[in-house]
């Protein structure tokens, strides 16, 4: 069962769009790190669920590129620890009603061209934080991986959702030893811990 996708739909207004196994893996990582400061690119149902389940979080800084989705998340998450930021792309988004091919091409450009979403990727630096945990689950993931890992405190952990996509592997491996979690059904979870020295 997917929390928000697949054969059985969730009745929750903002479901977690991960398979239960994958969300359990993510939750186990977050609970084991016990972050005070968490930065994520890509807001959604997991944002709500992590805030609900992880009491150590003091600041949850979430960056989302899509204004309509930010409104949806804000409507369903009223936790005062959440700092939800809409940071649009630096290039024009596909128009409403764009074809699947147009959307895929736009997503690929965001991965290939660092300038396409530079403001979005660089936003956490404006918050002057050193996160304990970084979750990458939005756009421009290749660039967010590097930026997020650089921001982490020593010993902190970067987590990537949809890590089975080979386009992200070089960026992940440049950070250090990557652990790809198994099993996965929809989107693999991977993590990298930043060295303490």
C-alpha cells in the first residue's frame, strides 16, 4: 500500500507519497539522528508526518518550488516548528496543462543546469543554519545533494528519496559512503553521513 499513491488511496488530506516500507526507513533514520534542525527540499505529506512523529525537531525548514503546493501544505500543517518557504525556479515553469514530455524535459533541465534553480537550492544558506539532517525530495536534486551535504553539521546525515535514479548517483557518491536501503517499491531511500573530522 502506498500512503498516497497506488491501489489503495489514503483518506488523509495530505498523504505521504512513499511506500510504507520506504517511509518507515526514512522515519527510522530521522528518529535515530534525532535532529534539532532539519532542512528539506520538497514539501509534502512526509513533512507533516515527520513533524508529528519526531519530537526532537526544533526547526523544520522546508523549501518548495511550486506555489500552489506550498498553499496545500500550509493548509494541512499548522506545526509552529515548520518554516515553509516558497522559492520558485529561476527559469519559467512548464505551463498549466503541459505534456508529460515537456515536464520531463523541464525536470531534466533543473538537474543539468545549476542556474535553473540556483535560488531554490541556495535558499537554506540565507537561514544561517547548520542542519543535523537534510532531506532531498524536490527538484534539482543533484544540486541540492551537494548543497545540503555542505551545510550539514559534522556527523549529520543527508537522506535522498528516489535514490534508485542513476542521475543522482555521482552526486551522492561524491559526498562519501552511500547506503542504499532495501527493499524499496516506489522510491529508494539512501543516506550519507558527513564525517565528524
